[in-house]
């Protein structure tokens, strides 16, 4: 690979020639050796067999001035440096005031041994700083991992105080921003105690803690040494904690607004918060604040969703004269999306004329918009019912109301049914079907018929067509309203078949003689089995049954 | 969950002032907006007739129907027309249920 000879080879040749030609030069004299040892940057302490110092060089005298020739090396302060049990050749480190010395022992013949001293203060300071930095990084990594594990503000705040007492302080408290009631909630943890303390203070009380009101308002943190721990109010520190020696108040930055503040306390006599600590606390607070504010946002959104879905919640179905009602609504809630299926029951007010009215509908789309639209439809119907109770007229009015709606696609399909009691326990159902799968009627003998009513979907076209129909239910007979989530459910033995209207009709025919609630439960079960655990769309069923003769 | 097929669209110019749009795949909640965006681009002052071939659509949900209604309404405001030239039995049933068969121009059975 290469043609150059190694330098060592040449040296060896020259050396051997040299040795062969000339006698070796005389060794250095004692003075020269002494000067060489004296000039050495390492400290050298030469001792005799009894451990009495024979010679000390300048470097050793600088590091340990009390070592003097003629006295035992391991005497006085220097005893800590020179242990009898120090193994020869090994080095160990010894702290000495602000210095850190590395000590090594070497034996020379039987009569002498020497101690070598090296000042490693700067070196070990660098190592310590590196290790501390590594511990801080590990702490922050751990903090990031644990803080991101929850989307609940209280749990995030709890994690933050637990992390803080594990690494940063003797006691840690997260104060959350004051809520509408002007109360600021707090969580606190104390090192060595497993229990979490919780409480709330008035917003005014937060002003008692130096820097806290400012931190809650999002001002930059005040350096710890400026805060007088003596001013801390009693509620800030746990009972039995004693006097706080050092206090650090840091804002928890959130999404543009503060997510709260972190209060750290160290006991009197403990280490103060150095600048490095404060930087670390600020980085930690940034992570904790981000986690807490993300959780707060999420909770707000969940609360909003809960309010929106409450518009979709089905009403209680009370017992009505001569008829039974039963309903089932299984929301898809797919990927957090709210579906737009609903059913509702409208009863005439006390003393008011008119029949009960049922509705089952499906609004276009998913998510918050669908939920709002479904809520609008239900409320519009409630209002329209004050003026009009004929189903086909109601659908036409609802269509006009939806066309005027600011929603981009206010399309709704629904079935409206006005319930009248007829002769001999019969129930008459005046049905308007607007763009919706027509209801099914289960007769006493188990035959199932599809209602012939039909009409346009609502909210899309200026003019709607509507063919209403009145269904006559004998006692025990049942009319089933459903959404397309039932018939369009894809599953079955192959996992790819659509359930379809035919299967629903067959399943319904097996429900003859059952009370409405049992029939709905059975159909819901069959549908769930068809889906095999899959959730695709909202599925709604609503059954109206003329009460069976006893 | 059943694997979804994307919506594929093909635009053909069949005659002067007539554009044919062939849709295949799923027209549903996830893809309805694509159709609407595409149609907005197709409508020009020269377009007199938009023909829709829906025979390749595997699945249409309420959002898909909404998209078709939007196309229909857009055509009317642009003084143009929309005609469905081919569709599946399932879609014909869907249009019947929603009474859109009385609004949309459909091919004879």
C-alpha cells in the first residue's frame, strides 16, 4: 500500500549506530535533577521510609503549603492527602478547600517514595458541569414525556409539581389562572411526601406572594434573589415546611395567555436558585405551561362538543295514552366527529290541543356543523308546531326556514309523524317523509310493509313535493322509523355486504308480538352484529306501537 | 373499517358547450368537497350543459347527495344545465327516496 518506511525503523537504526560508536554520556547531576523536579508542573513530595518529607517542589508547595521537608508528609491538614492505605500507582481525588487534587503514590527503590499532586479543579468543574447538564437534559426529557401523557389540566399540573419537587425544589406549587369566580386553584407537592395538596385562593390573595400576580399576568419571571421569602403568606407553604429560604416564581406560558405560575421553594439553609437553575426552571415552565394550556384547550373543546351533542341527545319517551314508543340512537362519534342523526318527540303543552308528534331525521355532514343544524331543525320544529301541526305543511315550512339558513349545506332528510288515537285501540299515524327512507309497518301476522309516503329532502330546493300518508295501526302493530345508517351498514359474514332494506324487513317480521322496546332492542342488536364491532355511521331506530290489547 | 376508494374524476368535452364529467369511486363525506371544487372550475360562460356519468360510483352518502344538489344549483345560477346520463340502480333508488328524481334530469329506466 505504501512505500515509505516507518520513522521508528530509521530511529532505531540511528540509535544502534550511535551506541556502537560512542560511550554513553554522563547522567545528570543532583542539581540538574532537582531543577527538573522543581520545574515540574505536577507537585512532587519525596519521602523516606518513615514518611518524612525529603523534598517538596514548588508546585506541591503551592497546592499544600503546610508540607515542609523534615516533617512527616501525612501530618496536619495534609493527612487527608496521603493515606497509608493508598495503593501504589493508583490515583485518587481529594477535595482541599476550593481545590480538587489528584494524588498518586510511586515507590522508588526500598528507601523512598514520592507523592505526585495534580490540580484538577478546573477539569473536574468541567466534568461536573457536563454531568449536571446531562442530568438537566434527562430531567427535561422526562418532563416532556410525562407532561405530554395527559390532556387534563389538573393531571398536567399535578405532573408538573411532582416533577418539580423531584429535581428543582423542596416544595412546588402550580397556581392556575383565576377563573370566572375570581378564584385561583392550586396544586402543591412537597419533596418526600407522596400526597398532593390542592386548594384555591382568591385572585386578590395571589398579590401577597411577591411576583405571583405578575407571573399570572404573564410578566417575565423576577430573579429569585429579589424575592423575599419572609413575605410569603401562610397558604403558600405547607404546614410544617418551616421557613422558606429561597423562593422562585415563574410564569407558565400558554397559548398567548399565561397558563398559570410555578412557585418553587427551597428550605432555609438549602442551596439558592442559581442562574443556571432559573434557566432550567424557565425551560421546564415553558413545557409545563404548553401542556397545561393544551389540556385546557382540549377540555374547552370537549365541553363545547358535549354541549353540541346534547342537541342530538334523544328525549325521554314517556308513556302515552294508547301507544308505546321506543327509540335507540347509536352515534358513530367516529374520530371525534359528531353525527347528525336525531329523533325527538313533541307533546302538546298542558291544556293545548293537538296530537303528539314524532320526528326522526338525518342532517347532511358531520361534526359541529351537523350538530348545530340538527339542533336548529329540532328547535325550528318546536316553534313551527305552535302554528301548524299537519306534517306535510310542517315539512314545507321547515324547507323554507332551512333555505333561509346561513348554513352552507342545510340539507335534512326526516320523517314526521303525528299520532292520533283511533277507535278500538287503533293508532293513526299521519306521516310525511322528506327525502328519508320510508318507515316500515309490522302487522300482527308478521307481514312487513313499506309506507308509500315520499317527498323531497329539505333545505335544497325551492319547491318541495310531498305525498303524505296515514298509517292505521291495530293494537300490537308497529311502525318503525329508521335512518340510513341501519340499512347502509356494511358488514355481515363477508364484511363487505350492505345490510339493506330487505334484511331489515325480514328482521322486523321476526318481532311480531313483541313490545316496541323489545323490538327496537332486537333490531339494534342485529345491526350491531352485522357491523361486527365496526362503527360507520349514526344508527337510529324509533318505533311507534298501538298498545296491545290485554 | 371497510377500505375506502377515492373519488376519481374524468373531464371530457363531447360537443360545443357540453362537458361530460365521469365520476368513479366513493362520493361521500370525505370526497364531496373535491367534486364541488372541480365543478366550480368547470363552469365557464361557454358551458351550456354539464353531463354527469355516475355509473361508476360505488358509494354515495348524504354529503355526496348534497354535492350533487350543489352542482345542480350552481348550474341553474350560471344559466346552464346539469343532466345525469348514467347512474347505478342504487343511486336511482337514492334519488327516488329523496324525491330528487323529480328534480334531476335522469336517463329513462
